[in-house]
């Protein structure tokens, strides 16, 4: 799931999440083929702190290279 926006001043921005990053995992669950609603529900129900695995979107790639967990 591609991240369309990052809330200014939000926890995602503070953790380094960038617009265009692909959210690949939420708390160990692969979400690459999940809908926005499903990923949102996992994030809201997630652990604190929430562990996300993201990939940076690169031009021409469906998914870019791995980034460290956020």
C-alpha cells in the first residue's frame, strides 16, 4: 500500500515516514495486498509502539528497496 500523505507533526512524520513510501508490514503482518481500510484498521488496532516495515518508492519500481523498520 502506497502512503499518499503523512500528517504534519504526526508520529509517522516523526518516525521518518515519507509520502510515497510503501507500507509492507504492520506489526509483522504483510499488508502488500491489503486495502487501505484493512491497513488502517491494523494500524489503529496495533501495538504501541507500532512497528511498520516500509519500502521507499523508486521510479520504475512497484516496490523500492527496503527501509529500516519505523
